[in-house]
């Protein structure tokens, strides 16, 4: 199991590096799926099989598919890849990369400095999670429901196609 | 009848209300009908009330209309108090006011703001009546401020001329100085008595304060402050000459007959307080003496017909103050009444002359009007005779002689006051007849454009009759001993104590007074009619000319106040425009603006710079938490 | 069952988070930025799971479910915004949408 964790972790890190460095969006998304799958394996090794399933279904499934749909709707040409290449110059990314590395170093220092035992071996199954969700976290579940509702309404409202391409607050839009 | 007292002030207010609301829409003829009519009915009511008052012998009528407000046990009412003193005042206000309204109906007929004029006049009459009818000092103060407001409105009636607006503001602000003193006096009275009802104060005061107590002196002096401001006495007299910017009927009604004597009324009404404060009473007497001299000499040098009359008004009110100061209460009220008659007459006559000569105010451009305007001339002459106190025939003689006599022989009288009053009388007769001779004699210098009609002549004639006959209701003791007026006021005002030693030789002083008045007239005759070169000779003398300039400027009071109050104030306000505190706040504003421009630069609109900010912030926080 | 140290799990989460942050800062393409945000959210969820497992409690997983829900809502709104932005500006360049410059 330990080995599985390390392999999956390495895969996740590599895939994520690939994601953020790809010029082609579809390639990046494929690596993203790999990354999510690897994280799902990590969840499994940690003893959270239900979460692993959710990770695959929602992240690797729904969200990535959604992004792919949007990319398809935008109907991007070959130039987009070319443009990504121009945008991703070392002079641009070196600064943020160093800063992020600093933050990462600090985080690593914090985590390694801790005197931590190994994790518990008992897997926590879906039943326990469900009991917790609808027990002490009831309010949170309801809030999540409301947030999803707002997300749906917001997405619908924002996603409508306006006939005019000017700012929607400044000019009277043509009736839908 | 006494239930209708409230109608006397209510009718002019109603007239003012109607004229304010509908004055521009109603036919022009209706304006004077409402304006003069309301005051006319008031004066009729007053006369009926007076007849009843005299016949049933009641000491006073009190009518409580309603309670104005009630706070913590203090509830001043809209309540009217009529006694003998009030009767004199409301008679003068309504009757003289009515005559002046009649006069105005013709005088102002050509003016575009006809209805505004009558609305203000009615409002004034109403406020003045509230002032004298009030049974408590709060209501009196309401009327007091009301007449101040109307005075402001009417002085600045022709407001398109900036000088008139300036004069109006000057009158309002200077009287406000006195009003503030009076308000503080009222606060003190309330603190000591817990009430502002005049009669209650007058009965309680002698029990609370002993004669000469410091508080009484303080309160009395504060009330004098109010009276001095309203009545244009030293040192607040400078507004009245400038107030002549208003139309002549306004000068006649407000600045001669009624409002400026409100100070006299206030002191007479609260005479008990002054009897408790001899110091304050002495101050009143000397204010009066000084004012009557200063104003008299100033009147001697003025060219403007109305300014002569204005200074003479100040001077005559000075006589009233002198009389109040020596405790001759009824003499002061008597002189007030007679003065209201003849001074209103003089102002109305002056108005007729000024109107006839294309609004020419300069006396030296008038002349020769004696033949052209006989009615105006004869009535003006009668008024002048009364003002100069021509012996025996004029009302002014009886009233002024009484003050002269009591100034010497009265309880608080002294030789200084007598000499001042006598000198004042001498000067009065000189400037009065100087005015008459210059205006009406000599050759005609300006063409007459407008002859006064019936409605202007009628008030002149009525007032002239009153100026002649009004004096006969009060004759000196040794001369028929007919003292109707004093007897009438006896229930309200105490009779003055007369020095017995002097009483036997009263006739000497009367003859002196008569001679002084007559010699003044003769000197005016000599200088301005018979031998005009005498006046020209005097003009060559350097001393006479500088004295003339000094008197002409009203003894330099305007310049003095300008230097002492106005200039420093203007300087201070200019200096304050950019003081240190301002500097600090401006600096604060600039600093905020600078910070704003600084932080605006961080708003690039670029998502990634914002993210960088978040990241740097996160690193900072984590680093700090690590280091600590 | 196994001896996976919590340290290792948290390190993995930190590395993934840092990578996501790096991506967010490096890319100008707004879709890439959104993807990077997803990576960061996922890393945060991983950290929760690791912490939850340390105590063998379901709370960490509950938090992961909340994060998941939030990510779903966020991505739907974010994509709608991207669509709108693309229609307005005809580009996916996030720097082009800089009208809020002060």
C-alpha cells in the first residue's frame, strides 16, 4: 500500500506539471484527468474509497468534461496553441515560479518539522461519512445546496448569448 | 367689549395674511381697502374700548386667548393686558397708524409692490400691538422681534438699491445687539421669579429685591440695553438715520411714531424694576441727556430733510429717556404721544414735499414751497412749532416743558440734566426752523411734479389738529392745573415727587424755556432767511467747518464702530480664511488624495498582478508565523 | 494496514497546491487559470482527507465533499463567465480584461 501511495503521488505531481506547461489545451486537460485519477488512488490508499470514487466521477468526469465542452464551444483555431507558446516565456513565468517555490519550501519546512505519527490504518467508509454529513454537518449540506442552486442560476444568467457585444450595464440590450 | 381685545391685533394680522396670499391677484383698489381698513377697524375698536375703559373705571382688562406653550410649569399665554398705559399706546398705534395707512394709499399708489408694502405695514401694526398688549414678557418679546423684522422689511422695501438693503441690515443687526441684552435680562427675570408675567413680576420684585440690589441693577441695565437698541439711543443710535432709506410713511409710522418708542414702553412697563435700581435709572437719564444733545447738534448740520427728522426723533426720544430717568413716567408717555402726532405729521409732510420734487431729499435744492403747497406748508409749520415747543399754542410745549421742569425739580432731577435738556431745546428750535425756512421759503429751486391729493392731505390736517390741541389735556400746575393725562395714568404709574422748594418758582423756568425756544427760532430766522451771509461767514471759519463735518457725520459714531468692530471683525474673518487649523485639514485632504493616487496605481485591472499580491501576502504571513 | 506517514500526504498536497498556484500565475490563458484553480482546490481537499485519516474520523471527508461541491459550482459559473468574456473581447487573454484599471 505504501508503495502504491508513493507511485500515485509521483504520477500526480508529474501529471500536474504537465498540465501547467502544455500549450495545447486538450493535452493539458488529458493530463489533468491523469492527475485526478492519481489523486483518487492516493485517496484509496489513505482509506477513503468513497472519496476516491467521487474524485473520479466529479473531478475527472464532470468538471473536465464541462471544460472540454466549453473549449469546443469556443471553437479555437491552431493559432491558440501558437499564442500560448508566445505567452509562456521564461521571462514571464520565472518570477511566479520562484515565488511559488518559496511558498512550497516554507510549507515543506512546516510539515517536516512536525513530529507526526503515521496515519491510522482504519478505513472510514461511506456510511460513516453519510452519518456525519446528515448529523453534525446538516447546516453545511444545506448551504452547499443553496450554493449549487445559485451556481446554476448564475451560470444560466451569465451564459446567455446577448445580441449586442457591448457592456450589459451600459447599454440597453436587445430583448432575448 | 373687553372680549374683543384680541381683535385689535388680529385684524392687522388678518389683513397682512390676505395681502400676502392674494395681494397680487386682487384688484389694485382692494389693497389699500384691506390694508388701511383692517387698521381702521382696529382703531375704531380701540376707541370704543377706550370709552368703555374710561366710563366703567376698571383698573385693567385681561384677556387670555390661549396658552402659547407649557413647559415644566412655565406656560406663557397669548394673553392681552389692557390698562391706562396700554390704552395710550394702542390708541397711538392704531389711530396714527390708520392715518399713515390712508396717506400711504396715495403715496405708494404708483409703486409696483403696492400689496407687499401694505402687507408689511399691517404686519408691523399687528406686531406692535402684540408688543404693547402682551401680558407677559415672552409675548412682548415676540412682538418686539416682529416689529424688528417689519422694520427690516420696510427699510429695505426698495431693495433693488443696494444702499437700502445695507441700511436694512444695519438696522436689524444693531437692534439685535440690544435685543440680545434684553433676552438675557428676560432669562435673569425668569430665573428669579419663575414667571415672565409682567404684573406678577412687578408685584414680586419689591418683595424679592431691596432698593439698589445688584441683581435688580443688572436686570434693569439689560432691559435698558434692549430699549436703547430699539429706540436708537446712545450708543446704538447709528441705525436710525440710515433707516430713512425706507418710504416716508414707513419713517413716519415705524421710525418716528411707534417702534422706536418701544424702548420707552418697555421701561415704563417695568418701572418697578427701575425704581429698585436707581443706578440703572440714572444711566437712563444720562443716556437720554447725552443722546438728545448729540442728535440735536447732528440735526443742525444735515442737508437731507429726512435725516434732520431722523436725528430729531433720536433727540426727542432722548427727552423721553431723560424723563424716565428722573422718574417722570407719565411725562415720558405724554411726550411719546405728542411726539407721535407731530413727528408723524412732519415725516408725512416731508414725504409729500419729497414726492412733489422728484424724490429730492436735499433741503438746499428745495425752497419756495410755501405758496405752492399751502396745506403741506401750514401743517408742516404746526408740526415744527410743536417740535420746537413754541410756547402756549403748540402741544410740544406742554409735553417738553413738563420734562424740562421735572428734569430739574423731579425726584432724581439735577441741574446738569436740566441744562442739557434746555440746551437741547434751544438746538431743537434752531434746526427745526432752519429746516422750515430752507424748505418752504426762498425761491423755488426744483419744479413741482406731483401735488398731494385728498388722501395725503387728510392725515396731515388731522395730525396737525392733534399736534395743536393734544397738549391741552395736560397743563402745568401753575397754569390752570389741568392734569388729565397724569390723572389718567395714575392707577398704573406713580406720580413723581416734586421738589417743593422749586415748585413756587416754576414760572421762571417756564419763561426761560419759552424764551429759549423763541430765541432758537429767531436765530434760525436770522441765519437762513434774514441774513444768509452770516451762515456763509461761518463757513469760512476753519473751526466751524471742522465742527460742522464732525456733527454732520453724527459725531463720528459710524467711523468709530467701523474701526472698533467692523474692521477687526473683517480682518479676523479674512485671517481665519487660511489659519493653522484649516491648513491641517487641507493637508489631511491632500494626503488622502496622494494616498489615493498611490493606491490607484496598484489597480492595474490585471488578474495576475492581483494574484501575485495574494501570493506575496501569503508568503509574508507564513514567513512571519515561522519566524515568530 | 499501512504506514503512510501524514507528512508524506501533506507534502503531496503542498506540492500539488504550489504547482496549481504556479500555473495560475504563469498562464495568461484564462481557461488555464481556471484549471489551475481546480488543481489547487483538489490539493486542499487532499490535505483534508490526509488530516481526517490521521484521526480516523469522517470529518476530513465531509470537508472534501464540501470542497467538491464548491468546485463544481465555481467551475460552472467560471466557465459561463469565460464564455461571456470571450464573446465580448474575442480573446482568452486575461490581461485584456483590464478595464477595472484605477
